[in-house]
C-alpha cells in the first residue's frame, strides 16, 4: 500500500522584546550573568542570519558590556522559551530561524508518511478512490449509489 506524505510548516513569530525575554531566560538556565544585569539593549546583527548582541550593565560596573550570541544560540533560546511556556514543538521537525521586520520567526518543517484511510461500506466492501479528475459531487454520488439498498420486487 502506498503511503501519503503530509508536510507541515509552522511559523512562530517572536517580537524583539520577546526575543530578549527568551535570551535572558535561557541565560538564567545556563548560569549566565546577563539575566542579573540591568539596562538590557538588544541589537540584531545586520547580516540577517539571526545572530544578536545584548548590551547590559553588570552589577558594580560603570560601563555596559556587549555579549554576542550566534544564530544557533538564539534558536536554542527560542526553543527553550517555547518548552517553558508549553508551546508545542514537534521534536522531529527541521527547525530554523528567520529574521523578519521587527521580529524573529522560528520555522518548523515536519514531513510525515501516513497510510491512507480506506473507507468501507456495508454492502460494497470498498469505497471508490478519489481520482484527480473526479469532483467531490461525483464521489458523493458514487458513494450514495453504492450505499443505497437494492430492493427488487419479486
């Protein structure tokens, strides 16, 4: 039996303040110092790969420090944020980030192979398969004709 392919593309948009929140949450989970600092400022790299830099003032410091983070780190931070917020993410999907206007998108693409569902009718045994040239009305008419009782007068 031939399997059917189902493609799903999910896009979750994170505004820049939400990206900063995700980055600070991820930094806290990994014992970083950024989440304890003050005066956070987020800068997205102009190369449009999703890498970013965060400027923050450490406790007791007089000048803010700039911390660079790669696109892979940003993607990990966004995924971690989704897990913490209980946003469902398919584990098997291919994940990437895209820089869009005033936001970063987390894009998840999943492909699944499934067996087709074959409908059984009570009398005919098997329903006709939908063809590329068939219309839904024609398919419904065929199903109705097969399911109709065939009482013949003796």
